[in-house]
C-alpha cells in the first residue's frame, strides 16, 4: 500500500464521524476489510512505518503535556489518536510537536482535562484482516526498526517543557510564580 492510499483510507474513515476517534477506527476496519488481504497486509506495514516515524522524544513530550502523562502504552495510544486526525495534522505534529497547540480540541483540553488516545486505531489492520479472512494477520517478517530515544528529557521539568514546547507549555504547564 502506498502512503497516499493509507491516508486516503483514513480520510474516508474520518468523513462524517464528527471527530470521534473510536468511530474513525471502526470505519477504518470496515473499509479496509472490503479490500484484498494483500492490501490489508500493506496497510499494516505502512501503519508500522508511520508509528516508527512518529516515535520521537518531543512528540512523546507533547503527549505527556497534553494527556497529563504518557506511559509507553499511553504514547502508542496517543499516536493512534493522532492518526485519526489525518495526514496533515499527523505529519505536522511529527515535524513540529508544538503545532498540536493550534488544534481546537487540544486547546479545549487544556481547560477540560480531556485526554487523547485511540488504542483501537492501532488494531485496525488485525481487526480488518480477521473480518475479511476469518484468520489472523500474518506476522511481519521484516519489522520496522524503532528509532532510539537517546535524547529523552524530563517531561516533568517545566522549564525544559517551556523551552522545547512553548505553545503547549503555555496551555498545560502552570505559569511560573512571580
């Protein structure tokens, strides 16, 4: 599956969903299950590449600020939610995590405490393959390597958060005492 096909399927799943990430994931399963099994395998491989490309320290820091914390699994689920936002938002967030502060739902979450996660989006290819073939998705023999996160910083360090992610810190970090 090509990059454009991957994101077009997600865009189709997003259409008419009102932005609810679980609904996007469910529609993505239904749309993908209509395709040939080889296409579903291709989607799974592409999803792994997308997740590997987004496995970045500052994006993890952004997820941590927005969601009030982010474990390994929490960061995975955050990136599942991020996929439901579409290609443009996803690509921009990977390149510039602080851009997430411009999303209306993220700005609203700074007041409401809403967290952004979509575990269901991560299982789309497995659920679609099972639905289409009544068998499990074959194991990938060439797993995509995950980048080393050797530039980790203390996400609880408010000064470092302000330096690295100033827009998000302005929304989610207590202002410094004067």
